[in-house]
């Protein structure tokens, strides 16, 4: 990927062709690692694990604040936590919306990033930028190739596909009335919900899983996170709980609550002893 970084800093008219070459140069598969935080406080253990995944002191984490209405403040807060957790560098992605220069800079930054972290805010703003399919493909392929990804709040919601937009009537159990759109979809057949227990979002996750019976629902509370390796093994860290919603063919759902240091197999959909 780094072979293309200097070229990408040239005229913006070169970018589409060079970006195609960059996409083709990314390995198809690596060890996937994902941190998803439900909002609120970011668990120190989770941030330390993410910093280690991203290369520790030699790492270069690209912080994407497109969701935030105060991007500079969000970046500085995340930078402090990432560096305190052991990350070498934290770099701020260009603000949204991306012009040609910002787009070129973002692609260049992705070429040298050893980790990617999405801030909170409004997840729709992230996907507005990623209506640019080449950038969406770049992020997806980077994750598949082994670049660790993380996100909190809106940065958690965006990891799903479909992604919840935030539009829903929480008094109803009706998945048809839960707003969704395309998301990153980094973990197959999984829907993430955030701020889950404290904001009583059970109904919208139940409803959406009923409408999408092949999907596994993961409701992550505030001050809590899940660490996922190879899209399979999940560990819970933090102060409260995570709710798993697993639909069955007969129309029933199996609901499980996981606390800190409990593990879950996302493919077999069962709790693990360790």
C-alpha cells in the first residue's frame, strides 16, 4: 500500500486510477480485529488492546471524526486516550465533506495507517462520505487485510450492514419502523446497537432481528465494549453488559447477557467458557 502514497499526493485528477491500483494492492485476507464500544466511557482495557493491535508505540492510528459535530474536540479526546493506552501516533482524518484534496489525503493516510478508529456523533454522516464506493471498498478491504478497526457510539453503529440510522419508535416492536441504511458491514450477519441498556433500545434490536432473521443482534451498553478477533471470537470488557439476540428458525429468539471477561463464538452463536 505504501508504494502508492507519494503518487496519491499529486494532482487530484490522478486519484481514481491510483485508488483502483491501491485497492488491488491490498491483500484480501489477514487477521481481522475489531473494537466496538457502546458509548459513554471507553474502557481502558479495550483501548489498550486496540493500541496493541495497532502496533503499540510504532503504531499510527487514523482517527475518523466524520460523525461528530465537534470533530477537533473529538479527535483531541481520542488522541489523549489512544496515546495513554500505548499507541504511538494518532492522526486526524480530513473533515467531512471531503473535497478532492481531502479525499486524496484520506487515501494517503489509509496507506500508512496501522489502525482506524471512528468517533461518536451521527453515523449517517459517516455513510454520507462513504457513498463514495471506492472509499467504502478501501475501508472494507483494509479491515479484511488485517488493519484493526474500532469505534464508539455512532462509530459502533456504522460497523453493521444494515446500519441503524437512529430513527425508531422505542415503544414499538416493529422492525419495519426501524431506520436502516448501508453500513460498513465488517462482521457478516451481525447488527450492533449502542447505548443499549441505559437508553432501553431493546425493542428496536428485537424488531430489526425479527425482520432480518439471519442476523445476530449485539446490544452494547455504555461504558462497555466488545473485542472481536477474526469475526468469530468475541470478548466483553467494561462496566455493564452486552445483550445477544439470536433468532431461531421456529420464530423464537435466544437472548443472552454477557458481562466483563465473558466470551462468545459469533459463528456458532454460543457462549464460550474462555
